[in-house]
C-alpha cells in the first residue's frame, strides 16, 4: 500500500485527497505454503487480480474459509479474513454479510469442507442466496491430511482411506447446486486456463447473490496425473459462451476449439451440461439476477449512523472493562 | 416529514418555507464533499507549518509533514519504523495545535513525543529524537487560523529582508574598509606619517634601538614625495563614511534602526516620506563610495551629477538596496482613505509590500438582504493593482499559502510594490468547521480564486497572470466523486460540484436560504446548482436547485437552494469566467477565431484521398476485399510467437502462477504485474534450468529455445529433451 495513513500529500490541494491505489502485491500477505504446482496458487492470483482491478478496499473485503488446503487462502490475502472451522465457512460468511452488508464477502472452501462435513450448510447457503462469491477449490482429494478420498474423488481413486479404490460415484457439486431452490449463479472453471478463471470470478463477483464457482484444480502432490488427460487435450474442455456469459478471446478460441453457445438463463440445459464429466464444461452454467438476497429480505431499516456504530462499539468494549464495585457507572 | 413539489418551488422562488415538509439547515450539516474531512487531526497535509529560523529564505516556511517525510528518508534501514513513529508524533502535534493554534516547535515536538508514548516506549522516543535532530530547524509551528496569514507573510518577509540586510552589510563593510584605506594611505604617505617617532613606532619594541630613525625619516621625506588628498575629496570620503556608518535602514545588533513593518498604509507612507532624504543620502553614498573605492570618481564629471541626486526620486533598482516596507491590514479596516493610500503607494512604485487579510468573503452586501459582497474591498484592490501593470499581485486562501510559497517569496523579493490578498478562513459564522477547510472551500467554490500576477514574468498577460493553482481551472466548478453507502450499506458514488451555494451553506448567516428536502422528494424535480445555472425557465420553474449536505451522523441530505443564492452563484461564476479569460482559459477572442477557422475549414472541399478513405467502409466492393486481407494478415499473436526466434519464452497469459519455474531460478523467471511468469533474464541461469522448468511446467507453456552458451555441459541431451517444447 502506498501509505499507512490517509494523506493529502505534502503539497496537494485539500479536496484532492490521496486515493489509494493497490497493486497485486498490496493484496498479498505472507508466502503461500501450498505445494509447488498447486492450483490454489492460480486461484489466489485470480482473486488478487480481481481485487486490484475492482479497487477493492482491503478494509471492506473479507475472505472466509473452513478447513483444508484451500482454506488457507485468507492467510495470503491482505484483507480481512476468517479461517473458520471445518465445514462452517458458510455460516460464518452469512453472519458477516448479515451484520455488515457493506463488506465484499468471498468464501474459499474445498471439496471436503463444502461437500462432505459442510454439505448441510452449503445447501442452505444456496437457498439463502446471500450476496457472496463462493469458490469451491475442487482437487478431488483431502490434501491437507495427506490423501484421503473426498466426496468428489472419482470412483476407483486409491487413497489412504480407500486403498483398493473408492467405491462410490463422485458427487457432482454442479448438479447439487442447480437442484437447490433459489440458486442464482453456477459456474465451472479449471485452474489451468487463467483467463477464463479470472473472467468467471469477475462475473461471479458482479452477480448479486450467492455466486457458486466450482474450480477443478490439480493436486500435484497426491493426484498428480488425475487431470493430465484434460490438461493436455484441449478438446476435452468445452467452453460455454454467450453474450450473457463467458466471452471467448480469439487466442483462447485458437487453443480450445470445442465450444457451445449456452444461455445461462436456461436451467434445463444448464443441468444437462452440469452432468457432463468429459468433456469438462467451462463457463457460466446458470444465472438468475432476480432471486432475492436473504440479507435484503431481512434488512434492518435502522440506519447505521455514526452514533449507532459508536454505541455498539462501546457496548462491545464495555464487555472487557473492569468496572468499579457496583458495576458500570450510570 | 413530507413535502410536495409546490413547497420546494415556493421556497426556491421566495425563500419561504410553507408547511412542515422542508426543514431549515443547521450547523449540524456541512457540504457533502467536506464529509471526509471531519477530523483534520487524523490527516497528513500541508499544515501546520514551521516558521523556520534556521536556513535561508527558501527554507523559511516548512510543512511539518514534508519535514517528517524528508527526515525519514535519511534514516536508512530504520526508515519505516521511524516514519511510522513520525506520523504518530505528527498526529499528536495536530491535536495539540487544534487546541492552542501555535507554539514553539521544539517544545511541541518534545511534548508530543511524550504524549504519543502510551507506555515506556524507548523506540518511539528514539525515533522522535533522531527525527528532530535531522530536521535542523526551529521556530514557531503555526496552524491555519486568524493569525496565520500575517504571521507567515511577516516571517517570510523577515527572511527576505535578512538576506537583503546581509548583502547590504557585506557591500557597506567592503566600501567602508576601502574608504578608510584611502584616508589611512594619505596619512602614512605624508611627512607627518614619516616622523622619526612614527617610524620607530612602526617597527615595534624589538628593533627600537636598531635603526637611526631620524636619518631614516630624513631620507624618506626627501627621497619620496608625499601624496595628499584634496580637501574636497577628503571631506567627501569622510562624509561617505559617516553616512554609511550612521544609516538606520539596516541597523547593526544593539543599534536602533528604522521600523519597516506597519499596520496601516498611512503610517507606512508617513515613514517613507520622513525617511526619503535619508534614503536618497544613503543610496547616493553607496553609489559614490563604489566609484571612490575604484578610483573612478572624477570631480569634474561626477560632482555636478551627484549634486541633484534623488531630486526626481529613486528608481526601483536603487530602492531595492533598501529594506521593503510591509503593511499588514485587515479588509474590514479598508475604509476609503486607507484604500486610497494603498493605491497611491502601489502606483508610486515604492518598495512596499501590502498584505490584506480577509476573514469574511460573505459579508452582506449593502444592495439587499441575502446578497453578499464576495470580498468586495480586497477584490477591488487586487483588480486595481493588476491594472497598474507593474505591481506584483498575489491572491490566495490561507490553506494554499504553503504550496504557493515560491510565488509568495517571489512577490516579497520583487523589486517593486506588491499586494498580497489572503483569505484566512477564520470567522465566527462557519461554526464548527476548521479555518483550513473554510479557506480551501473558498478556493474550490471560486469565491476566492487563487492568482499570481507577476510583472517580471513576461511581456503578455498569459505569462504574467497565473491561475493554475485553482482546482480544475478549465471548469466552471470543480467536481469530485462522492462515494457513500445507501440504507442497505451498498456502495454508491455520485459526482458533485462544489459551488458558491455549497460555500454559503457553511455560513450560519445563510442557513435560511437552504431547506432540507425529504428523500422522497429527491427524484422529483431536483437538479444540481450547475445545471440550474444553465436552465432558462419561462414562467414558474418545474425544477429546483439543490446542494448535497451531510449531517453529524454522516447521513446524506439534499437542501433546496433559494433564488438569491442561485443569483450569487451566477455572479460568482461570471467573475470566475473573467479571471479564466484573463488567465488564458476559454479566451473569448481565441474561441471566436477558432470558430471562424473551423467554419472556414469545413467549407473547403475535402481532398480526394480523404474522401476515398472515408468512403471505404461503405463502398460495396470493400466487404469482398476485407476478408481476404484478414486471412492473409497474420494474427498479432502469431507474429509475437514468430518473433521469439531461438530465444526462450513463456506464454505468459496462460501461466497459472504455480511457482514451479520461479522456485527453480527466481532471477531467470519472474512474475509480471498480473503475477504471471515471464523470462526476466535468459542469461541468469543455465539451459538445463530452462529445460527443467519447461518439463516441470504443468501447463507446458515454457519454451526453452536454443542454448545460449555452447560450452554448457550435457547440451546434446538437453537439446533433445527441449524438442517437445519448441
């Protein structure tokens, strides 16, 4: 960041106040501890780029996560962050948004965090449709605990908990999300096409409501070869484009020639596309801008004036004050 | 609270509030654009400033923030820590100054260091000490208040005079030394200077008995003729020495000199007239002494010339050797006699610097209730002074005095009369708003525009008159983006202009000319003041002008502006247009010429080639040709790829920031502004590293190219491995 204090500058006119402008590095905090080659890095870069391009004020931005490799992301963002408890990223994020609708809320969750222990919260979070951008980092394995099968692991995945290969068909986060009432934005991307990853996160950020992005990502440590067939064969990736969806750049179209025009308002086609595992559909599957957001439905009409905020803050700080005998003076 | 459109229109036209829908403006409201400046002590800006007693004229006025920034830069590896502590101390000083207005810098800094230290914090104390040592400055620290304009200008004037005094003393001492030498030489060379006693005294006690001084005296007197001055010359030199030694214009330490700082022009005029003879005498003495010291004074030529020296007054360059007169006065003391004296002094081209401080630019006009004089007296003087052509004119609000200090010092050093008109921002009517903000708002609202007229800057108006320090000088009113949150705490932004109406809304005498409208009425025929100024209503208007205000709870409000205020805003804009035009902006003559030129050009038939180019997209044959060209022309990406040749490269746009390559060699591979990898320096590592990076890259976007060092071991194998990435 350019300054630590709001500044007019030593020889600036008063009303031309210093506008803080941030570069990607300004949103970076600490050194990511993810493995080299991990797709989480690509997601981190994409959200940092979004923060820079949208000039998001760090003090007005919050990243909430649960537990897992992906959930370390708030640590690497120089914004507010909440590294929550396993499976509970959504309730925390909902609380934040309810209390502070002025904040831009992002949720980073993994396939274990969201689709296993947090599944119930996930389903209701979709139904609540609160304005937040949700990134499901789906590497199809529990990475932080060193390779156990997750709900999205493909059938036959050999892991520490399924040494003979997993027995169940993988859960499809897209079809689940599209099946819940009040769903308002569903997209899928892969971490190895950064242009599309950014575009979709950008569109999700601008969507008013619960914007769910499943990001298929590589785990170079525990499933290093899993995505190779898709990675090395662009024909196995299907780009969804539409005037209300993804715009494909000419250079991208040269590499990824398999494309389909898909209107994101078409729920039936979205569900059909969501079922496809190979090719991997990439783009915005569904969006409906008219679904009401829960925080607005339950909006408290009381204005947050400076005196109200001060009163609330003082009440909170009073909790930590040691009062003289007889309690707080009147 | 409910209002109907009729109530707003009635208020706009008559200033009367009917019913209960419209609320009067109170001191709880201030212009929306000032909302972010509710606590100036938390901001870093030009003020307070130090009236520095160390250093030269250029460093006579220093900003506290600039001092801290400058000193922090010199702190080497501790820079960040010391700068942060410096900001805390600065913050504390601003808080202290907001209570008492001014104080000694050393005392205030030490006190602020103590007060900023919440507990035993040795590091903060260390930072405070090191910063203060690096400042190498001392003096009074002053904030914007009613004392500032005079205090600051007086201090800067003092610094300029000190430099003049230094130059004068050097010159006078040199001349005195030479004049005395001339007299001494005459005595030494005369018979009286060669007596045996004098010669004996000249060699000292050690050789007092070594010579026959009587014989020596005889030889000297007889062998070398003595030289002697004419009586007239001796008297002239003695007179010069007396004038230079007894002058009171530049008094030496401990001596009583003439005062040069006055509070009224009549006092200054009187003093000037009383000292005129002395001034002529001194300037004459300096001129003759210069000639005498070089032996260039010829009585036959010069005596007659100097006889009537100064009879026609002294010119500017002669007067510039003497101190300037400073008159500091308030605009409310500018009665007809005082104004007349000032104009006379300025017109007489005497070295006088007049400072007019204005505390109230909205004083009521004698014309009618609700109308304002817009700083009439000071403005009139400025207009007259500019009209005199050779007067340096400086007009500024107190908030800009620091940033315009170079112009200010230029005016104080100007060898002729100068007028300084400064708006202090300090009055009893802008309740609760710091003078700094009021002063800055006066410049923003064009009611007290910033200008410098420097007769020495050039021959034409454009060179002499400078209005560049006005915000958005090309516009009628400065506009700023105002960001806020709505009831649902969602971010919104609008653009507001800061007009005279906004400035008037800060003043309790004009509260009644504004009415706060309920939010339900906002979308109903309310337009901004700049838009309203351009409307030409016939009959009863259907829209009313408004300004945006915020209350003490941070809530955005809109206040309807009455017709009188709109009229004043129009007048203010007209005056600003005149100044713009004088300053070379939207010059009416130039714009008329431009319009004529455009018209003339439009009438010239277009050249055939231009017609063909313009018609090409519409020509029926074009579509057929265009695709062919598109097919043949290589895409920009293809071109870019082809350009790499044998050099290694990365398809940066496809990089997933996975850190593989950067961890292999951070000098060879680096991230760009989008945090995507590129080859920063292909020679910063080996070809082996390039090939290994290409193999390790999960998205296969690294192309190692050809080896750059033919002597690298194992090249054959590496080239083979690199083939799949070509």
